[in-house]
C-alpha cells in the first residue's frame, strides 16, 4: 500500500490494547508510520489526530495468510482495490495474495505488477505468494524461486493444486529454504479426490453427490511431512480440516520439524451438513467435514497445534455460484466475516482468549512469513492497528460486502463486534466503521 510520506501523529486513546502476551489499558501514539510511545494518559502532541478507543479493543493489525485477489486476469471476481477494501472492513491490515491468478505469479513480472497495483491503489498491505511450479501445474519445472524472492514474494504455494510429484516437492522445499521462504502446501491427493464435491460420508450418501474422502487430505499431509523430514525446509499446511491431518502435524511438531498450519472459520464452525441443501456457498476445497473433525480442529486451535486462522478468501461471481452444486466452483469469501465470527463464536463462548485470537490472526502469521514489525504494537512496530468495538451486534449480509464476492456460507448469522478504525502504516483507512477515501492517499478511485 502506498501512503503519503507524512501524516500528523495519531493518538489512540482510552482503549484496551490486546497482544498475544496480555491486555493492558494504554494509549498508543503513532508517528511517522510506527508506534512511537505507549502508556497511560499520554498527552497528544500538537496537531495530533485523536482516535477515541474508550470501551474498545486495540489490536495489532490482523494478517490474512490466504487470500485470492484474482488480479491480474479475473477482475470480474475481485480486484486488488475491492479485495483490500474488504480486508480493512474486516480488520485486516495485511493480506497474502495467492499465485493462482489468471497470469500465474510464477515470474517477477507478475509479482511486480501486483506490487505496483497495491502501491497505487490498495487499502491494505499486499504480500504476493509466488507459485512453486511454472504455470501452477503442480509438477514439471520449478518457478524461478530466487527471482521471485528478489521480486518480493513472502512464501511459495501452488494453492488450488497440490505439488503432485514427490521429487518436485523435495526440490521445492530445499530451494525455498535456501531463500528463507516457507512453502505453503495445498494437501490433496487427486487420485482420491477426483470427481468429488463434498466430504465422503452420510451427507454425500444422502444427497447423491460424489464424495471426497478425508484421506485425500491426510495422505498428502503425511507425504509432505515425510518429505520435509528428508529434505528440510519450512512447511506450512494450508486449510487443515480433518482430525487425522492435525494428528500428523502434531507428531511432526513434537519431532522438531519446521512445520506450521492454518485452518479457517468455516472448518471451525461448520460441518458437511451445511451442504445438505445443495447450497453452493457451502462448497469449498477441502470440503466441510464431520462434527468429529470440527471438534478436533477446535481442539487444535486451543492446544496450539494450529498456528494460524486464515480465510481462504475465494470470491466468485454470482453467476458461477448460482449453478447447480456439482457445476459451481469451490470457494467462499471470508475477509469481512472472519474476525467477527471468531470473536463471537470462539472468544465470547470461552473457547479461546482475546490474546490467543491475536496470536492466531496477527502475531503467528507475521512470524511465519517473517513480516518484521507486524503482529505487535511494541514501540517501533509498524503502525498497523485495528480498533474493535466489542458491543456492536449485527447480522452477516453479503449484499453489504465490499468484496465483489458474495459467496458466504454464513449469510444471516448473528455476530458481535464491529471494526471501528484501521490504521495502515499509521495512515487511517477506516474511521468510525467507514472507509477513508481522500485525495491525500493512494486508494482513491
């Protein structure tokens, strides 16, 4: 995101500052794009802009590791502008754009295009994720990893397709490690998942829809961990959805392997029953699983096996999602619902603490992707801040989304909380729940 070189100091006053290691009542002063001071009853410098955070939570800006912005090539589904608008409305100050755009991010030119568009127009930071293989084929030649790193990617992933060749995966793990990049794996065994639409089980039997067995995910995660053991490197498993997958990861961590993982709100809150009515807004890959799997994923969030909560924000046009279930594309949106869903159904119900939510959605993503100065509000940290009003109540209404994608499985769910203000590099992009669009900053259309 491009911001003007200078902005008046901003004092965030009277809030409860929540970080992974605790919650305090402090003011935060942002100057020159970073946290300049913290403390009780700070005095506002001359000319400072004051954000009244009384009765509100002040979080380090949230980071979504898993977003499909669709640009370049499928701007009918989403653009960098609309996607980052949706991000800040949902409290995210940084998003990681996956490589499966129409022009695949397998070369520096596409990465540089995304950077330039983000610099000119984005409301949030956009961190590109380069593809593992040329053309995102999942086999064949590796992308030019060194060139991608030089162009600014923060990770490698063929998300949307698995790296099917074990030899290619070994080489990718080794090369990625040489450049200090984590490899984010889409875990799917095509031989097991081919032709399926929802998870294999009672719902697939009852609907007649072809099923995808849990083993399609579990077998590939087990393989990738075995290859990590051989090759070394930094493995991150995307959108983990089953109990057995999580157990593989738990054992690998105990062994000391460098493996982390993420899940999403839909695997924490929904099961395959959501697809029983043939609603394509409940069609995603991996598919929604059993209640047993959901409980295991919840347990993984609680016990620390799961490191991050991402959205896997995957916008599609209404025409695509309005097709019959089997013909509709996989994927749901999540940027504008994730924070409120996790706060409502995990924090307020006592499943996790506010601090754990920050760890899962800000601190750990920053750590895994080596995003220095993010995921924290320590003095000197980047001025990426989310101010959250906890008492607001609302209903999820996709018609009001800023994303072009309206394909949510959480339509009409009751949620608590509202994103009240967002600062990105110390620049206000959201105030009192409304986007800030002025001629003084990039992002104005």
